[in-house]
C-alpha cells in the first residue's frame, strides 16, 4: 500500500492516475487553499464519504478559516448548505490547507509526497518574478516543502512544474533544489514530459522530478508502453452545438481536410498567426479560448472547446467532469482547474515506475 500526501492537490490528477492504475494506494492528506479546487477534489475522489465531526456552523467556519482555505469573508457569509459542502471536502480529504501554516506534526506518515507547486511566477506567460527563497512569490512556495521532506523523509517525492523551471534565470533555483534533495539523501531523476507523447493530443511540456530516498534500481522516469492513445476524435464532444462560420483573423498556419476536425489556437494571433492542427496548444488556467475547427464540404466552422473537452484533454475520465458538476462548479471553474492541472497519462507513466521499483 502506497500512502500518499498530495500537496498543492488541485483536483487531484495524482490521485486520478493512481486510481486508473488500479494499484494499492491511500491518500492520507491533501493541501490546497482554493475553494473550487478543494470542492472539485472531494466530488471527484470522495463524495460518498461524510465527516464524522458533529460541528455547528461557527465551528465549521473556524475549522476552514484556521487552515487558510478560501476567503474568510466569503466563508462567514456562506449558507449552511454551502458551508457544509466545503467543510466536508476539507475534513474528508484531510486537506491541511495553506502550506505556509502547515505544522509537520499534523501530516500523517506517507511513502509518496507530491508537490506540483504554483507556476505563475515561472511560466513563460506568467509574472516572471521567479522563485527565490523569501521572495514571497507563489512559486517560491517550493521552499515550504523542505519542512515536509526533512520532517517526514517520504520514500518517494514527485515534483511537477512548467518546463521554464529548468531554463534561464530559474535554472539556478532548480539546480539548488536538486542539490538540496541529494544532500537529504535522495536520488533524483528528471525529464521534460510532453503530454502529446503520452497519448493525449495536447502540447504540454512539463518537468517532472522523481526522487527516491537512498539508492534506486529502476529508472524512475523511463517511458512505458502506452496503454491509452487518444486523438482529436476522442476529445470532441459531438453533442456540442454552437459552431459559427470561421473568419480568420490573420495568416493561417496549418489546415483541416474536408469532413475533418482540428484544434484552432488564435489566442496569440497578432504574434503567431492562427494555428490549426491535430495537437492542441497548452491549456492554461488564466487563458482559455482554445477552439475547434471543422471543414464541412469545404466551408470552415469554429467553436470554443467546452469544459468536458478540456477535461478529456487532461486525461480525466468523463465521470470526473460530471462529478465536478455535481459539486455545482461552473464550466469556467472547471476549465481553470484543468489549466492548472497535470495530464493524468503522464503521471500514470511515472507511477508505474514507482510501483515497479517497490516490487524489486
Ligand atoms: C499547479 S496547481 C496544482 C494542480 C494539481 N496538481 C492538480 O492535479 O490539479 C497549484 C495548486 O497550488 C494551490 N496553492 C496555491 N497556494 C497554496 C498554498 N499556500 N498552500 C497550498 N496550496 C496552494 C493552488 O490553489 C493550486 O491548486
């Protein structure tokens, strides 16, 4: 049984990958501060479970606010029903909340610690403020993970972030982090994984570092045979309407044949032109607007990707989308969650290596 602490948990792509592999695992704790992500996590992974705590509304509010989850003023104004949903989500998923406030004594023992910390200050389309220790940027939350690594010494660690972490001015911090892990006794493996090479038609290059305490027998980042291979036709929700005539904004790169569909990205049309292809550009939390294009008898039509399609592009099951809808999340919230997340198929590849290592 692999016991997991899923930090910066979001909707729990890590947990989805473990679930899909049908191996023995248990999530012993999560941590996140975003109300929508916390609710999404609960509805996707644990909605049949209820809290055993018999708290009144005041005590529920205090419980959530003390963990630094959501907005204090909003929580104080919540209806009893909404408060109960958030309370259940936090308690059942053992969401420890804000990592900066987290006391290591409250973290159960675990074998795998996953830390896909915020990328906003590292990403090429983000603030570029970096992740220096003490800088107070969201990406510098990486350094908060030291107290968990030193206090709990999990057997395996999994870091995920944008490719930019390994380049330019971020490279020094990346090297320092790897060196820090080595000094703590870990063996590190890292690589840029692009979702398009792991059976999902999305360009999403992400760095993953897998570390093991002590020596390792398996290459923890090796590629395994793909069990799931999806193309654009597996992503499209053919029930979705709302197609409109395509009027190109600028020069078009790529094409779509008669009777076929393609992805369309005109978000940066002034810089890159309009791009059409069978693999879509990276989904991003703050910048939705990826589209589909179809060629019907020589006429071109376009529409935006819907939230179900965005989930499919992250390797989620359709039921994950419908579970999030059961939690009353809007399609906009779901698309933001997708943009922040990790492609499940990539994680499955990595976790397979960890299970293999465990058997040796
Ligand atoms: C890149 S996303 C990780 C998404 C996740 N891997 C998934 O599968 O959806 C980073 C997450 O860190 C959370 N976060 C930001 N600040 C945090 C903090 N101080 N403590 C804990 N989580 C935080 C964000 O709300 C966001 O969900």
